[in-house]
C-alpha cells in the first residue's frame, strides 16, 4: 500500500501552499502593472470634477478658467459637477466614495478640507484617510471693512473702541462656519475683543448691508468689496493675509495694523479619492500648475480678487494639515458648532 500524502501537489511539483503563494504574488504584480498601465494611458475618458460650491462663486469661476486648457492638455473633456451643501461635505463625500482611478476629482475649500471636522459632530468622510491632495488652486484674501460713518479710521482705534464697549459693535460675515466667520472669530480672539456676529448667506449680502449701514463692520472677500473700497463707499481697515493686496496696496495687513501674527485666507484646491495612483496625481498636478502659471489666466484671476497658488501635492497636503490644526483651536475657543 502506498503511503497517503498529507500535502496536496499542484502541477509542476509545487505544493498547493507554494502554488497559492505564487498565484497571490502574480496577482499583486498584475495589479501593479494594471495601475501602471492606467496611469500611462490616463486619461481615456472624460474626467468629472465635483465642485462643492454652486455655479458662479469664486472657486467655481476660477476652476472654469482652467477647464478648457485642462481638457486640451489631457485630451479628454473635463466636466464640472456642482454639488453644494453642508459646507462642502455633500460634494466631498461623493468624491471620497468614488473609484480611485482619477476620473472623479473634487474641488474643495478650507471648510470641507480643514475646518468642518471641528465644526460638525459627524463627518461623512475623513480627509486624511479618504482623500488625496492633488493641487492647490488659489487663495481668496478677505478684508475687514466698515461703513464710512464709522469714527475709528484705523484698526488700532477700532480695537480700542471695541474693548471699551464689549458686545456693542456688530460684524457681518458670509455665513456660519465659513472662512469669513472663522476669520472674524480669529480676529476677536487675537485682538482681545468681543463683537456681535451677524451671519449672512454669502459675502455679497454681508457687503450690501455694510454699505447700507445695517451693520458697521464686515469681513468679506475681495471680489465683493473691492469696487466699493476703491470708490470710498467702504473703509478698508486691513487685509487678512500676510501680504498686502496688489489691488489695495495702501491697505495694511492685520499684522501691520495692530494684530501681530494674524493670518487668515480662504483657499481651495483639487483632491482625489485616496489610493489614486501617484502617476495620475502628478500628471494632474503638472497640468493644473501650468494653467495657474499662464499669464492670461493669472491676470484674470487677479481681476477676480483671487491669488493663484501653484504647488506640489505634498505642499498642499502639508497646508491642509496645518490649517486643520489652526482652525480646530479657533473653533474650540469660540465654541462654534454647526450641528
């Protein structure tokens, strides 16, 4: 009687375990090859970009400037899919749950990509786990403005007035949880003052009510306020970024005007689902940056009041992380919650 073998054998004399291991390694190699082929052939169909804002806003308008060039350079249509809601969470959740093949991307801003994790009790996605930074597009500077009837004409004098009469001055912003709201909270915390916050549905309405004198102060974006500042219909106390604005060179920054270390700028950029191959991300980053460096595009963006911000995916990832930490502290101190 022949002895019974306790090891199953595969063709070629390999044990079953060895054969399975070899098959597994072959599968991994095939997967890696497939990804390489996908990256090298990318793209071979239209690319959808989920924009987490309604049509017509600054972020939407800036990206649409890049769409024709991107479509030409990538050889495929780039389709804008506007999915606003919940501070960007609606659209970004869709991106986070999409296949990581480079055909669904997201255009998100400071809210969905950095602040919302501290503003909302429950988040439908995790930025670090579910998304992969591709390219930052631009920054949107804000301006602290006032109605011309305001007697303090400098930021230092305004801060002194606010300190002498807490909760007497109102400040408008573009909506609860927006970058303008957080900028107002940061201003109060760093200046040691307390203002009455008035939330509006966007920078435009906040600017209009400041023009009309319904509120004395506002932190609004440059596109909504620039022409009114230039015409003398609004006082510009300070810009919120670290650099003076090219369109308002005589307006100091917050840091220059009396709040050392202050820095708050709205921003937005492109992300992909986590696991998107690096080669695809690099290709997208290169084409987006080339568009942002185009002189005509840059000139148009500056007239819109936004600043192009080309950079690497790693730089964008680092910036998202630093902004997330920064706003978490501001939000916790101000006790801001959206649900």
